[in-house]
């Protein structure tokens, strides 16, 4: 487990499924996330149960609050390639009562530190909808640098949105 002052990152357990399901069906939580096609509870449960275990290519963790030991979100490094030392980071805080309290920032720092120190990554990237200003602030706080913009590639609320691309190199992580 990876532990900070606010959160612990731990492996996903079957008991986390109901929280993950609830988050993925909350329009406010999913506002700027790619949600895919609708699934029944059983279909989603089967998909999660069949997901491969953590590996270099796809490393997932639950973000757990140290305050009350409950799952509050999800973070992962995916599409990692050892031959080039790159991975993409995804994060979701599903419990709205922890938004704006530093949980996402600490979870990202822990995950990036894990990626650089344990996985020997050189570069971590992410992308997000340009209108997601809260996420942008968190990413900059951690040390991510804007590297580009993909115009009108994300559709939400009847309009197209730009995606911002950011990257963090080994040695750029801010505490």
C-alpha cells in the first residue's frame, strides 16, 4: 500500500464494486469522464471481476480516505511500456464530499512517485477536458506541464470540447 497523510492507495477489492458502480452512474462525478456505453450492474460486475490483475501495463488502485477508511476514488497508470518508460494516468474522485480537500493531489503524487520509483518510468502523461479547471489546478500543483491541445475531440452536453495534454517527467514531481 502507498500511504500519505490523507489517503492510502490499495489494490481494488471485490467489495469496492458497489462504490465504483455508484460513481460511474453519478452525472456530476462523470461530468468530464469518458463513460462508454451503458452496462447493467451484473455486466459491469463481471467486467470488473474479469479485469486482469495489476501489472506493469495496467496498475490500478483504490484511493482510500485515512480519516474513515472508505473508498473515495480510483487511480491508475495504464498503457505503460517498459521499452520507452511511459504511462498514462487516470484519476477519479467519486465521493463528492472529499472534492477540494487535497485527496486528488495527494493520490496523484503517490501514484506518480510509485510510477517513477517502482516502475522506473521516465514520463507520465494525462489528458482532460479543457473546461475541467479543478483538474487542471491539481495537475499543475503536482508538476504536470501542458504539452498540447486536441481540438473538439470530446462531446458533452451537446457541444464539442478541447482536450488538454499534459506530461510529467521523472524529477519534475512537486511535493
